């Protein structure tokens, strides 16, 4: 069944949606995106996503094309029109369409595109096997741009090797997963995750999960760690908006703990989903 998508002010069947070949999102990856989870037909973590969206846009010299309330309304309308109970909403804002030029034009009408991806998000998590790969992305990974070629390449390579995802490594330390933040848990139960900087995306799920862990009196250390340290961890997990908290069972062929999802990631996932449901809008 064809979805209804949103393009520049109109809700249209996906077959009729189009953007210009001169769009700077297409030609220069001059665009910002967000992916927001939907549970029980409601939008999760709205405040966090819209705040990061505004920041990302600002970092590349763009503003919001409309108010946060108007954007939320479009999200809700898409959920309604597509009768979606669970899944993701993808939002992309580009600088707009203009004849190709490296100089960023001013005051162009932005392109705004949103679409839904219905899928089951809640439910038992099996856990992932990951492989490490060099992080070949640009230096401003804190901005959520659509330059996802490197992430797509490492994920594809991981699949080719029969694994589920890649953990990217720079200067000997893990940055993040192809599209998620990563964590390890020590034998003492301490959660270690890379500190925020230009090297990683400030995950919205990361922020909530760390708050929950703190409320649960778990010890947290925000610092870089190596693959070797991760392989000695008792458990590991990753977080992202539509996969919440997902256990990592194996890193570069080394099984963690007994090779099954660990109690810390299981508990954090349960509480995270419970809270995200309650706070959804
Ligand atoms: N890091 C990267 C590189 C990502 O692409 C994502 C997912 N967009 C994340 C981390 C997790 O962020 P969030 O929890 O906001 O989905």
C-alpha cells in the first residue's frame, strides 16, 4: 500500500512526491535529518529531537523552516494518514534548490520532506554481532547531516562479513556504531560510553538512557575506550531512536559474557521504553 508522505507543504502519495535535481541535499548533502520513533501512534522524545534539529541546522547556517509545533503537527498527521501504530518518522530539511554552486546561497526556500516507516520496534531483542572498522567520516559528527555514505559503507561491509553492524574506530578508540551510540559494562557494573564531542552524534536515546541509569544508581563513566577493552566487558549495548537499547553479543569474533543479552541492557531497555511511552505526544 502506498504511503502518504509530506513534501514542501503538501501531503501526497509517495509516487507523486518529488524534489528538484538541483536540490542541495542531493548535490552537496547540504541537509539535516532526524528520525523519531512512534509507539502507540504517538511521537517519542519530541523535545529532544526538535532541539537537536534546530542545533544541527544552526551549525550549518540554517534556521528552522517552521515552528516546532507545526513540525510536530506534520508528524502527527503522517501517523494518522498512514495509520501507523509503531515505526519511525524520517524528516529531512535541505537548504533548497538552486543552480549548482559551492557557495552556500542565502535565504533559499528550504526543502522539507517527511515520511513514515512502519515497523515493530518493541519486543524481545536478540542482540547484535559487530566488527570494528576505521571511522572515515568527517570531523563534525555532532551535526546530524545526511552525509551517510561512510556509515552506509561500514554497515554494508559488516553485513558482507555475516555480522550485524560496525563499531567505528578512530585513533585507537571506538567512536560509535554506524547509526548508534555504544556502551560497555565492566565486571563491577560500571557503564562506559564515549564522552560527547565533535567525534560523535549526541544521541537523544543516549541522553535519556544515561539519565535512567543514573536514577537507577548505576555508575557511569563518559570516556573513549578501545576494542580490546570492549572485548573484556561483561556486556555491551548500543542505543538509537528506533532500536532503543540493543545488546551487543560479540565484537570482532570475541563473545562477551556468556554470549546472551546481559541484565543491564535488558533492564535499561525495559525502563527506557516504559518512559518513552509515557512521555510520547
Ligand atoms: N550516532 C549516529 C552516527 C547515529 O546515526 C545515530 C542515530 N541517528 C545515533 C548515534 C543515535 O542517536 P539517537 O539516539 O538520537 O537516534
